[in-house]
């Protein structure tokens, strides 16, 4: 092989290896990288397999916007674009029963004046899964540059958020103009997923909005951030069937929580069929675990190990008993315990009373029962609902609110609702 040809082969192979390594490090499939970079899957595959030895300049630029990789020889050596800290966080599992929430997110971001949206709720309710689906559908509808910032233990970049913010948006630094150039003419969405320090997140968002006026911010969080321009989308648990009636399997299959439970169960047990012999048990399981996606997945897995009636009996006593044996237990337990423990005393007392009585109350009924001013009681119930601790349902002309079974279980585990007892996982 001539020396110049050998050198070209070495350079293209090196870039292909870097591309594949960076893609895997970011947790992206070839399809997902194609979606984020607006390239075709075939283009990504051809580069990684070495079939394309001299990628086009615009191809290099698109990849550099998404992944932190070196520029291969053969791409024009213009000013190096900003390397955006990005994590391609793609939630697993089917997407069921969130189409209204998707439309609500789309409506919010279609408004020229809506810049920041926070999806709130307890862990395991599906905040990240909703945002992933929203991003996918937005990218199918239009050209959208997405920067996914993953917080918490899964963060790709271990530096403090403030340092990342300085890299991206500090006034006077070349990275500001490069980021503007990367986004120029395109709608851009920055997603802050996972746990981020609130005292650092708010100034970071301020800086991003000041430097890049056309940017939109999407946040997942256990509670509202408190940002002035923030709009909230509280993500409730999926609708659940009633348990005090006979169920028509065809009707039961239309309930979102049942659909998701079956979507997790059928790949594990392809022979399973929802029929009159098991409909009541499936309804009992989905109701007991509140329609929380993480708990539905755990119950489906457990249905391979135990008879469905045994699973239903277990989760009816404690909806967390099955999840406490999995790695997903602690985030869900901690998020509910943290939300309860951080409540002001009067709201914690109201929640404990609702959990103890197991009733669905309207605001006037809650006000009369607790002897609390109606307006203050309405504020309390609104705050509890925004944290994902209550379920809302309609009864004629009344909106009724009831405590989640999961919240009841955490309150029982913690004892008196004084916020002092700790939550443990078995």
C-alpha cells in the first residue's frame, strides 16, 4: 500500500474509532446520533465502518455539534466549533398514554413567549421518557438542535454546573459566538434532565436566555424550580382502573396503566392474554401501584416469578415491596420521602390525613374537614398535586383529589409525618 494511501487509511480509521467511542460514551445508537445530528443512519454507519474516508466539511460540523470528537484531516480547518457537553439520554420501554402531555408540551413551546418549561413529578413517573418522546417528535416535525444535559450520577461531565455554564455562555468568550453560530437559523432546545443543584441551575438558565434569545429550555425536576419565566407541566401517574367492579377485558385494555403493564409483560410471557379469568387481578395490580410506570414494569417482571394474584396481594399491601428489590427503588422512595419531609407542617398534616382516611376529597370537603380557609386549602392541594403526591379525578361537577398508594406506603414506613424518619430499601 503506498505511503500516502496508508496514511489516509490510518487517519480515517482513527476518526471512525473516535466517532464510535464518543457515540457509545454518550449512550447513543447510530439512529439516535443520526436524529440529533440530522444526518442519515447510513452516513453514520459508513463513517464508522471506514467506507467514507474523507467526511464532508458539513458532515464534520454536524457531528462536532453533538459529540466531543476531533476533526479528521480532510475537513476544512475552520475555527473549532463549541464542544457542547451533551448526554444522549434515551429512556427505555414503550411510550403509552402520554399523548395529551405531548400536545401540551408542543403547545407551550410553539408560543414565542414561552422559554422555560419544567416537567415535575416523583421519580419513576416517566418525566424523562416523556421528554425523549417529545424531542423525537419535534425532530421529525422540524429541524431542531438538541443539547441534552444529564445531571445526577449519570452526568457525562463531572464538573460543577457553573463551570459548564461559564464554558457555554460567559460573555466575551469565543464559545459564546460559536454557540450562537451553531444555533443560528435553527430552533434549539436545551434539556436539563436529572438532578441539578437549583442554586446553580437558575443563573445558568438566565445566562443561556440572555446569550441565545431563540433557545428553549426543558427541565425535568421533582419540584418546580421557581424560575420567573417557568411554566409547569405536572406529570401525574397514568390513569388506573377501578377495582370494585367486573371488568370487560376489551374495555380494560383501553386504560393506559393496563396498556403499559401488558406492554412490559407480553415480551416476557408471550402466551399471556387478558381475559375474564385475570382481568380483575390485572386491574387490582395497576390500581395498587398507582399507574406509576416504574412500578408497572416491576410488577410485570414479578408476574413471571409469582402468580398474578400473589403479585396483586403483595402490592395491595405495599406498592413498593416489589420495587424495593430492584436498583430503581431508592430514587423513587427517596423522591417521595423527600417531597413529604420538605412540606410545611400544615401541608404535611393535610397529606397525612388524606392518606390515613383514604378518601378522595374536593377542595371544599378538605377545607371543611380540616377547618382550613378554603383559599389556603386550595393552595395546599395545588402544591401537593404539583409535586405528584395526589391523583386528580372528576366526579360530576367536582374535581376530587386522593393520595397515591405509593405516598401512603412511604408515610407508613416513615411513621409520624414529621419528616424525621428515614426511608430504607430492603
